[in-house]
C-alpha cells in the first residue's frame, strides 16, 4: 500500500511538471531571454518551437522569407542599406536555419563563424568569395581580383596555402602588379616573358650558352632579381644532379661486379 502511494505521488508530480512545461515553457525550460528582435515572442514559445520536436526551419521561414533576407524586413519593408552582406541566403542548398542560428541569450544569437559550413551554399556561390567577404587591403590582395580558392581553403582563411617568397621574392626591380606575371587571374601559373628584354629566343640563347638546357621553370633558380643567387642555385642543382649520376654509376658498377662473381661460383 505504501509503495502504491509513493508511485501515485511521483506520477502526479510528473504530470504537474509536464503541464507546467507546456503551459509556461518560457519559465520552465527556456535557456534564456530571446534576442531583442524577438522580445515580443518571449512568452510565445510555440511561435518558433513545435512540442517534443523543437525549432524547425519552417517556423523561421513563416516570418523570415528566405528570398527577402537582407532585402526586406519581416514586415515587408525594403531595407535601404544592409550593414551585413546576407544575400547569400538566397543561394542555400537547403533551408536549415538552426544549423547557423540560435536565439536565446542563454545560448547564442549566432553560432561561432567557425561552425559555418560553405557546403550549405550552392557550388557556384562557393567560388564567389567576394560576394560575401570583403577582400583584405594589404599590398598583395589589392593587386589580385578573384580566385581566392587558389591560395585559401573554405575550412579556414588562415593559414593560406601560398607563401610567395618560397617561389619568388619581390624586390625593387620586380615591384609590379600580379597580372604582369599571372595572366587571366590564374595564380597557379606565371610567365616571365612580359617584361624588359625577356623573349624565348634570347632566354634560350643565354641559358644554352651556360650549358643550361632546362630553363622553362624560371623561378626554380630565379627567386628574385639577384643574378648571383640564380647562379648559386643552378650550380647547387647541377652539382646534385652530377652527384646522383655518380652514385648511380657506382651502384651499377658494383652490381655488375657481383654478378660476375656469382657466375664464377656457378
């Protein structure tokens, strides 16, 4: 009998708690006040939430029409000047608001930007970084236009995959625009035949005269305008090549010698 009474009391308490959670959810289970823009919904949890399911994009889109985000207010009024570039919402692969947005101050109005996935965007927009991001104003980026993805990844802006000094260092003789060497905004390729006395015939003549046959990849030796540096790099490469050839020759000589001894043993 005593056990039955305890079960009944516990069950009644649970029923009361469930009823309170349904009738006054903003008091019972709210993680915090909503953002100021949603203050009027503070006591109307079901405006955004469905019982036992949670918040769904359909609830958000009832007020925030995706095609109007950044262009019109929820009241249908035109936005004269939007401070944030949010028009990318029209190019989402799927309408999944809660993947980026929360609401209550007890959580976060906007999830950390590091949690944003570019895979939520249509593939064509993923290649148009400047449609959402403002280009840096340093000397290098002011000379470039597009193709951010050739140096940066969508996982993180830094570190960039390109260290320009690793390939070529700028000096007083090479303070020029990117398009001089990189044609058609393709920063994966370059040409040195856009300046001063450079021409294929002249370059070939000068290199062949020095015994250099492999001269198409200019920056392999020419890391700057320092001609002495180019000579040092070439001599080092030439020495390494001759050294490898000598090692290979010795290896073959020893192998032939061992084969002769094996034949004698037979």
